C-alpha cells in the first residue's frame, strides 16, 4: 500500500489534464486558470488530509474531463481553411488525446482500493 508522501505527486499533478489546451485558448482565460489552480490546490490539500469529499470530487472532475474532451474532440478536430477546404487541427487532436489519457490514468489510479484506503485513512 502506498503512503501519503508517495501520492503527493498524484495530488499535485491532477490539474494538468484539465489545463491541456492550445496556448491561444489559455491566454484568453487566465483568470479562470488562476481560479482552477486555487481550487485544485484546495482539492489536493483535502486529499492530503484524507477527506472523502476531496476524493469524490477529484474522481468526478477527472471523469467529466474525459467525457467533455471526447465530446469536443471530433467537432473541433476539423477546421475550415476557406473556399470549402478543410484540414485537421493536429495540435488540438494531440492535446485532447493526451488530456484524455492523463485523466483516465488519474481516474483509474485514484479509484484503486489501496490508494483509496491510503487517502481516507
């Protein structure tokens, strides 16, 4: 069973999949990014302290991120270049896929019985 200090990286890095967007998207929402960082810092602190609400909220947010990214991936993967010519937005596809993979990793890792027992103990 892992101890709490080994899970510290898991607590801190769980915001990364939610912030993986193309740079021009993040520049327009710096205030929202700052608010998310504060919220996830409090969420990580709640996980560190062994709060079950923090674990449930973390699992819910990672699951919603997977669902939202899957719903947004296909409509935003194709971009119009004008005159009826379409192309693929490879940056968006790559970042969306990485975000989905990381969220799934955090979701599956946090839901393991040994990790859950370590957090809530």
